[in-house]
C-alpha cells in the first residue's frame, strides 16, 4: 500500500468535503484544487495549491480548461512500476498524484429544471471531471479515485488506520464505482440529446 501524498480535489457536490479534506491535510497530503472547490476549502482553513499554480497554466475559457494538462494527467496515469515512466515524469517536472476526488457538473439536475435550454445543458456537460475519473480508475493500482461523498467517512477511517494509505482492494472497488459513475453520466447526456430537436 502506497501512502497518499498528493491529491486533486475538484467537486460540484461539496457535501462532507471539508471534513474529508481536513483528514487529508492532517496526514500531510498536498491538495491541488480548482475554482470554487479551492475557495471553499480555504474558507475552512485548509491549505490548497491551485492547479493553475502547479501547472503554470491559467484556468481559461470560463473554466472549461483547468485540469486538462500533462502535469495533472501524467501524474495520474504514470505506471510507477515502470522506471521509464518515472524518468519521464522527473524530466518534465511532473509529480505523482495519488488520489483524485471528483464529482461532476450536475447535468441531470440541470436538464430536469423547467425551461432548461440546450445551451444550459451543454454548459453542464463536464469534460475535465470524467477525464480525471477515467485516468484515475484506469491506474487504480497506484491511484485512489473518489466520486461519491458517501465514501468519505470510510476512506478517512482507512487513511487514519493505514498511516495515510489505501488498500489495493479499496482502490479496485472505487475504480469500478468510478467507471459506473461515468457510464451513467454519459448515458444521461446521450438520453437527453436524443430527445432534442435542432
């Protein structure tokens, strides 16, 4: 079990996030975050590094481009059992990212609102979030992916008991849940678009 040393935290649903992030911070985890999530955590006294500060690349296009960067995805996708991956990371100044805590723009809730326009629906299609989730879930041997706030309490307990580590069994369970999550999300988008006449 590898210790969690660095996490990307970027969520729409902030329920329970402060308590979980505080556990991460107390265990010495560096938290990289974006936009409203970073603001919320700072307001709760939790130290955060902006993703834009880490990547050296600003958030842009009204937040459409934030985490889509090699320093983020390289840190998530690197297979740490392969020396060439680690050498390439070091050469490019990429740090390993051990945990990704992400939930997605509320697409279903948005399109369920009376009078929702196609433009509003489109703006609530998350791009960076699913990319982070899928990358983390693919590399579950090295990365813990968290998409459901109801998992925070059990994970906090496991982290404390394991001196900041998460078991391979838990990582696999969370990866499976992550792919179910993105599958459902994409299905909801496809279903909505199928009913739109343009």
